[in-house]
C-alpha cells in the first residue's frame, strides 16, 4: 500500500493543478486531479486562500480558484526542496 501524502504535498498538488489549468480551475477539476475528497478540498482551499496562495472568483455564479503570484513562487521553492531531498535520497 502506498504512503500517504503530507499536507504540504497535498497543498502543492492543488496549486499545480490550478497552474496546469491555466492559472484558474473549477473545484471539481481540482478535486479529481488532486485526488481529494470534497471535505479535504474545502479545508485545503480555505487554507490556501487564507495564506494568499489562491483567490476565489465567481464566474457565471460558480466558484473558480486562481493561483496568485505567491502560490507560483511557493511551487518554485518547493521544487528546490524536492530536488535537494531527492539528491540526498530522503523522502519529503
């Protein structure tokens, strides 16, 4: 059985999904592509919004989530940590 993702890894997965969707994504797309339950998605999106990594916007009365510059910068820094960790053979 596979290992569980850390909370930070899940947050980065959400940010990457939004980024791959062109910077804005519907919650359903994020839910499926980041492999999350609805409850976890709401919780994690709330944290990402609170910390300024994601913004919620309404289009046609439906919520969409956009990655902010701070969110993009976080992904860049996280990639550096992933490379460093991989170079030393340590999982993060």
